C-alpha cells in the first residue's frame, strides 16, 4: 500500500516538475474561460424580494393576546396556503397584466416568481428574478399587491403585513464571477493533468536510467546524453568520401564536454563489468532496431579505451549492412569476410592506429551471400581467438537483434553483451523481445546503454549535470554535479 502511495506521489511530482508550463497554461486558460463565460456568455440575473408577515387570529398583529397551540398549527397551515395562492394562475395572470403596462416588451419567460417560507415562522419572502433589475423590483411589489387583494377576496381576511418592500438590486446574484473563475481554474488544471498523465502513461519507452531497472530488471552500464550542439563532435571526410550523417567522433575533442565525460564513465564501467576474466574481453554491442546509435557508441568507447592505454580492435560484424567503414571513412573492399573465405590475411585486413589514437579496425568487407554461415564457421572462431591473444579488448559492432539470427550466433563467443537503446524512442516491448530472443540462445544482456538521454527528465522531473573547467595558471579543475 505504501509503495503505491509513493509511486503516486513520485509520479505527481514528476508531472509537476516536467510539465509545470503545461499545467500553468491550463490554469490560465481555464481561468480566462471562466471569466469570459461569466462576462459574455451567461446573462446576469437580479433578484428583488418582499418580506410579508401573515397571521391567523381574531386579533390584529399589533394586539396582545394569549397564544394557543391551535393558533400556531393554524398559522403553519396558513403560510403554506398563501404560498399556493401566490403561485396560482389568478395571481400570476394579474401580475403579468400589471407588468405588461409598464414593460410592454416583456414576456412570461423574462421573469420568475418564487416564494420562500422561513421555517417555524409566519414570514414569507416573495422573490422575483430577472435580467432587468427594474423588472425584478416591479414584479416583486406587484405580486405582493395582487396577493393581498386575492387573500381579501377569497379568504375574507386582511391579515397580510409588509415588513420590507422590494428594492432595486444593484448587483446580480448570478453568475458569480469568482466562482466561475475558480471552476475554470480547477477544470483547466484537471484537464492539463489528464493530458500529461495520459501522455506519460501511454508512453511505453525508457526515458531515464531508473526505469531500466524498474521495467526491465537490468542494470544501466552507461548513459550517453543527447547531443544538442550540432558542432559538438567531428565528422570525418576523407579520401573515400563516405556519408556519416548523424555520427560523431566525440573523443577526438580536446575539451572535456559532457558527452566525453559520459564515455569516460562508460569506459570505467566496462573495465569492471566482467571480473575474473584472464583473457581479452570480447564484448558485443547490439541494439533492438537500426538507428539506435550503436555504431557511434562503440566507436567512441573504443577510442576512449585507447586513450586510457588499452589495446583495442574494433570489428564490424554487421555483414548485411556494414557502417563502420563509413563512420571512419576507410576502404571496405577487404575485411572480415575476406579473412573468413581465405582471400586475405588478418594482418593485411587491419586498419591500424585510426586517428592516431592506437585504435585498430577490421571492417566487414564485401557483403556475402550467406552471412550466417560465415559467422558459424570455425574460421570465425579462430579469428576471435587470435584477436583475443593480441588485444586487451575486442569490440564487436553486431547487427540489430530483432528478427535476425546473426546476433545470436555472434553472441555465443563473446564475454559480454551490451544492448543499446534510445531514450524516449525504443519501446519497452521491443526491448523485452530482444532480451528474450538473446536469452533463448543462452546469451544474457550484461548491461543496458541508454543513448540520447535527455537530462531534463527523471523521477522527480529532471537531472542537471554541469561541468565547468578553468584554464587558469594553476590548471585547476572544477566539476559541479547537480541533481534536482
């Protein structure tokens, strides 16, 4: 029960922090609507009333007499009789005739007559309401006058005394401006909350690291923030002129940006993710679907590893739609396929010391007719064994997992599998299908890489990471990390 309360409380806080502008606009729009409706839609209504006193006795109201129980009971019945007389056709028709003489354009629907009985008293209130304050006043006084005459004529009694005559009302009794504005405010807030709640509840994607563990039961091994600056990171254009739109080499930057720091954290997490391994760490990077940023992540991570002094080789094992040769702008005429079919040696197929950072790359090579058979061959197993002897890390850029058998075949020989997902884009059911598909091949996902993470999110609304570096003579470094 407490968990549900906490969830609701955190969910509400998240909505307030994340969508406060939408909620504020909803309140303003609702209040404005209430004001407009009050001023221009609803017609103002005025009330005017006459207070009368009625009695049943042989004595007048100004005379002193002994009160008997029978008199009290008779008076109680009398005021109810008078109420019926006031609303009778005889009285109302005469009232309308008098009103018509003074207000020629009036109709029966332009005013209303009501009678209020004050409990346990012999006092009646004759209330007239209308959009015209003068008509309301006249209708109340006219009703009282006709009522007195009918009582004298029908009941042969003169026992009505006016306490207060009708006055000209100054302020309308409805609509009530403050009430309508408040109703509009609450309605606008409710509708805004309904919209943002539906948006959040119907959004079946992972947006923040906490949701990975909560919804998938997997650990986040790293988060790569969204690159909002189009000039942050370098595109390489070399002799092969490959288009690598959307791909960036961030580690080539001299300054320590937020994304560079994120790759350094990821590098540290990767180094300690497979404890107890004596051989090289062969790590496969895959995704659910294309365009998740997998190639960009594995390339920058490999460069970051090289900067830390590790010897790394990067393999493009997406033999159907290779991309690493485009990312680094190198020739793809010779690579893994060439090695596996015996048309080239391993030594001749390695692109060495990319960007001068010590990274080695083996591209995919020509697209084969049957990639699956090549990946299942003994030659592929021997290739990984040979590379693991000569490198600290072997990073494999594998194809997307869903609806493709290649990833499961590649994963049988690796030490760890990293799954790249895009924050706010990759749907949870697809991620679960991907994990199940790998699990059926006895491949466990070692960690989730959350790519394009937007810091303006989180359990309580948003994260903020600020990194400030000074180039002073002392070369002091100031790092500020703030989470709200």
